């Protein structure tokens, strides 16, 4: 079985060659396969792709946002992380409070019309300013509902109590390492249809302890192979590093299991460009050993060593 970045590139080839053409919620269209698994040996290095640059700072700040239990994009925008902006922006431009130019179907229109893209950038700049400087606006339009952070840290029960799944799984790993119940889920059927800006794509993950090493397997129901999956690989690898550190374990494997694995039709050219590139040596990750708890880490506590990727390949996000 292929592991590491080659496994990811082989997935790209597999979907381009055998994927079924499917329509989707965003009206973009995809090439899709159902059911795929990749493995990454974390002892070999940190699995940040080298065939294109993946911004580790964005990966790390998003993960810290999840770990904090935060669901408002203000923290992300403060850290110059814009990867969730489009979903919050969509809520604003579709509201009665919005009185700017028509932003209907902005994701697709930006690609086709440079003039419209300019308008979109202007409105997004206004939106981000309001998120940072207007508490009422940020509270109303910056919050994404019961997304990952809420489900991980404050799952609401039928008895109106909350469950901190991250704290529970850390305690479980420490006290009963051989348990088969080291599980965290973000898929809450009650919240999915009505209280989430985007139902969780990475839905459930499980930890496994053997020979003093911590491994993690993620089940991802929907996988945007070109834009999303590289982030997901790095994010859950980082989460495994952090929990292993807190539990005095070494890192083992990250196993990535995908449901609907797809390449958007407007990403095909970019994927083919990436497939022409040679894999480079993966970087190493150094974390601040003085921090004991996963809840205490900040961006400055991570250092990526010897990351020398090929240049970024830009592609539009489907909203």
C-alpha cells in the first residue's frame, strides 16, 4: 500500500481516470469516487504536501479555533485566516441587512466576470472590517452555528447538558489506552439541517494506542480533493501530535478514510498541473515542549522545519 504524498497523488489520478461525473449542491459539478483510504506515517515527517504549497499557518489557526470551541470567524480573521469567510459572507449578503450590489452565486460569477470579482472583493473587505470592529455585526453574521468547535467542545445533550468530547477523549487515552471508544464526532443529526453554515465534512475521528504511539483515523463524508483534503491531512496530523504530546505518547499513523472523494470540474487543470510535479522531502514539525495542555497552544508554539514545496496553485472554492 502506498503511503504519504504519493498516496494523495494517486487518489487524484484515480478520480480523474475513473470518477463519475456528478452534480452537486454548489452547481459546479464534480468527478467523484466513493470510498477511499490513505495512510501517513507521522514518524517520517509532517504530512504537508510538497507538490504545492499548503499554508501551515492557516491549518494551525483553524485547528486552534476548533479546539477553543469557537464558532465565530472573528478569531480567524484576526489571524488573517479567510478560509471560512465565504460561508459567513453568504449569510450576510442574503440577509435583509445587506444593501450592496447583488452577490447572488458569487462563487461562480467571480470566476467568469473580472468586474464582478472586483465588486465581490470590495464587499468582502467591508464584511471583514465589520467582523473585526462591530461586535453586534460579528455576533450576528460571523457565527457559523453549531459547527466543529461546538460539537467537539460543547455537544448539547437531550438533558440540556454539554459534553466536552476533546477533554473526554484525552482522559480516555490516558486512563484506558486500549479502549476502542476514543471517538469524537462532529455529526449531530439534530443540528445538521438547521443550525450549521456547512454540515461537517470531516465527521468522525478515532484514536488508537499501540506500542507507545498514538494513531488517528478520520472518516470524511465529503472530500474536496484539491483544496480541502491537503488541509484536512495536515490538520488531523497536527491534532494527533498535540494529543500525543499531552498524553506522553509518540505519534503513529494518520489514516484518512474518504466517503465521496471528488475533484470539482473547475479544479481539473490545477490537479493536472500538480501531478506533473515531483514530490520533495516532507518537513518536520517542532512544538513547544513547555506547553502541557492542548488547550494552551498558540500559533507561535509551532515551528515547521525544512518545508520546501513547489509554488501555490490557486483554485476557486465552491460555496
